[in-house]
C-alpha cells in the first residue's frame, strides 16, 4: 500500500454549514481486484479514505453526534471512518468516488430531524368518537336476548 497526499480539491462542501478540509483525510492506495486485466497486478488503483470523525474540527457537536449514532457500525473503535473504492481503473477517480460517498453520508445527517409534536384532538372530535362508541354499544346491547330482569 502506498500513501499519497495529493488531491484535486482543498475542501469537501456538503452544505452551507459543513465543509471538511481535505487535509483531514488520509488516503492510501492498494492493488485493486476490479477491471484492468494484467494492469491490476502492477498498479495501486484502489483508494482507501480514512477520516477521524471524533477529532474532526469541521463538524459541530450536534452533527458529529448524529454521525456517530447513525453510522456507528461503520466506524472503528478509535472513531475512524474507512471508505474504499475500486470501481474505476485509476486512483484519482477512485479517490473522488470515496469523497462523493462521504458527501452523501454527510448529507443524510446534515439536517437535524424534526421532532414530532403530537396533535391535540379537538373537543368536537372527542365528543363524536364517544357518541359513536355509545351508539355501537347500544346497538350490540340490543342484539342480546332479554334477561329476566328486563
């Protein structure tokens, strides 16, 4: 595996409030098992992105917490996210694929979920529901055989 620090862009823009510097990412490259014929055996085209989510200064506390809870299964014990791509035959496209996948993950948790506030029933709807239940009860009571008390 080889390590490379060259990347075409300086920042990953997720939205207006989340931008992650590419200096936080650590890319390594390895031999791919994908398409390429004999070239696969001599070129390190698989890109592996490693990013420390817990120590990232680019994330707010709320976004970091949402990311850690949502993607806990994808993180290592020390809080690193590891993404790899071997979709393409060359390193730069695989590195861009890793970055794009990270951007999609970040977009999923970028906005906080809206807390559901249960709606109150109106007084009229409550009364109509109780009247319906009383009518149903009377209807079923009238189907019974009369008792000795009646």
